[in-house]
C-alpha cells in the first residue's frame, strides 16, 4: 500500500494540527448553538472523528452517505444518497463535514437538500479544497488546505475504495490509476 504513494503531502502531525485549529474555531462560533454535525460518508469519516474531538461545545452528530458514481478518479456529476440522515434538520444549525471539495457537485447537491429541509444555517467545513477543479460556484466556510490538482489518498480519501486507512495524505503514483 505504501509503495503506491509517490509523495506524502500532509503528515499525520500536520493534519492533526490543522484539525485542532478548525475545531477551536468551530468551538467559538458554535457555542450555545448545539449544531448538528453531518459527516459525509465515506471520505469524511476520519476527519469527522478527529474534528469533533477538538470541538469543546455541545453538538450532535449524524451521518449521510453520498457518492458520485463509480471508482474512477473523476466525479461523474451524478450524486446519489446511499444513506440519509436519521434526524430532521429543520431549525438546526448544520455543519457539513467533507474531506475534499473537487468539482463541488456533491456539496452543492447536499446544501440544496438541506436548504429544502429548512435548516436554520448551513456551514461547510472541508479539509481539502481543489479550487482548480470546481465546476459550480462554491466556497467552504472553513477550510483546511488548498491543494493542487493531484490525486490524493489517505486519511479517509480513497482510490477505488483503497488507501482510506493511511494516517497521512499522499499523492498516488499516476501508474496506479492510469491503466
Ligand atoms: C469524494 C469526496 C467528496 C467528493 C468531492 O467522495 O469524498 O465527497 O468526492 O468531489 P466533488 O466536489 O467533485 O463532488 P466520493 O464520491 O468519492 O465518495 P466517498 O466519500 O465514499 O469516497
Ligand atoms: Mn465523499
Ligand atoms: Mg471516493
């Protein structure tokens, strides 16, 4: 598995430091709001887990599984809900936790769904942002790192469902996905 990584982009320590920073920020802004923190499965599961441990105010969690089709390195633009939320979002301050924003299609779809369900506020926290690939107008409210247009894996991010369990984020060797 480690053989497939060309270069480590962010070490475990760098990721933890950034997640702590984001958690501290959210702790201030969501004090007394009892936010509903939504993890976008599967990619955001590790980020979500580390992030909420760095938020020091009361909150609730829920999970939503959304996927663009297939295991290709490109988003297809077709978003489907594989698992919906367990609780209503009406009247709630919602924080959507995403691992990465690429085209922005997954998030714009999700935001649209939550707006129609009358969330009181919706904020997006994304660990990684690839603005070069954006096809819709969307900016995260809280962002970890802006990254170049390279195929990154680890810390929840996959290629064909692999590499999610790496504790760091690395660039995948092109030969892994080019054949
Ligand atoms: C990845 C990633 C984001 C989305 C970003 O999820 O985790 O959710 O794509 O791409 P976009 O901005 O172009 O929509 P994926 O669909 O691969 O599902 P996964 O989280 O289960 O890996
Ligand atoms: Mn995802
Ligand atoms: Mg994926």
